[in-house]
């Protein structure tokens, strides 16, 4: 699809994905469909956003099923670049978004957001979208990409889309397939804990440490869950809030079930 960018008329909504599509991705496609005359989806498991000990090799893939789902959803184009097309020999240019990339996931997954920002910019260059759709589940990714678009004056609108959840509250993710039946049954504890924090916040609690502690204590009741971090941070900068919450905040967490890291979050205020 290189060169395709110059040929499309009207507005184009792009949904960047790594494939193994679920209802969360399809909700992004539906939203893009509503807001644009053309919709493109990219499928690319981007090697540069995986660390050396991460799951790049075993990341779930099912191209045939993905294409069938996208056909059914009525997308106009699917962009399926090969790693060699994206990163040919001699490749050496990367995008680094500074502060907002450093914390939380950035601290635990060095180089991750550099890989994300680089590939998303390349996807934008290949498709020239009017709007690009990202889920709120990857809350830090969303903020990193918003920063990149603002700082580099990119002519694209980032559209944040709500988290899509399973009936029991587990946020949809391609990585949920890694969970054993026992882990899967335990995983909704994340959302239950976040909801209780929301109820406490709505009831007037503004002490950041107390809200973090509430979430920690609820998740600690689940023996299969191992907390990686619980963060209550400024909604834009993602700087941790100490003391009293004054503006909008992001309450986010990563919890491990065995080898699998599950992310979830809610926005408060
Ligand atoms: O969220 C994802 O699936 C990926 O990080 C993205 C945005 C497609 C970049 O590879």
C-alpha cells in the first residue's frame, strides 16, 4: 500500500493493530466507520516494541481469521507490511517521546514506547489518515502518541476509544489467551478493585495514597495475582500524585498472572 496515501480522497480512519483481533479492535473499526468515508486497518506485530525477553515470537497471530473479521466489518483496506518492509537492513531511525514515555510501562519495558512511536509514525506516513483510533486500555501509549502528534505537528487526529470489557469486567486483550482457566477466572479482580476505587473517589475520597492502598488490598486477596504496580497519576503527564488529588487522574495498574501481565485503568475526575 505504499503510495496509496496520495490516492485516497475524503477522510480516512486508521485503526493500527497487532492483529489477533477481538471485540475491542472491532469497536475501534466501528467508530472509524461512523466518522470517516474510508477505513483502513493495519496488522503488524512490531518487533521494535518488544524487549528481548518478551513475547514477540509467541505473540498470538491468526491472519486468516483477522482478514475474515475485517471483511465482515466492511473495512476498505488492510495494511499488512512485512518486518523487512518496515525495518529493512540498515534501518536506524527512531522516534523518542521523552517524559511521558519514561514512567510506568516505560520504566519496566525499556524501549517499548520508542518502538510504538516509531511504528505508528511509519503507519501514519504510509496511509495519511485523517483520524487514528486507539483504545484507552493502553493508557500510556495513548498519551505518548498524543504527545508525538502534538510535538511533531502531525496532521492526524488521535481518537481515544473506551475500553471494551468481557461480561465479567476483564478488559479485552489479545494476551488474555495466555491465561489458564484458573487465572482467567481470577483476572476480573482488577476491574472490581478499580470500580471500588471509583466508588470511593465518587464518595469524596481525594487522598491518593488511600486510593492506591484500597486497590492494592483488594487485589492482594487474590492468590494468583501478583501486583507489578498500582499508579495514581496526573492524567496527562502521568506524574505520580502524592497527597491530595486536585485535577483529573489516571488510576492504572499492571498485575501478573503467571507470566502474563494484565493492564487496566480508569480515569477519575
Ligand atoms: O496497541 C497496539 O496494538 C500497538 O502498540 C500498536 C499501536 C498497533 C503499535 O504497534
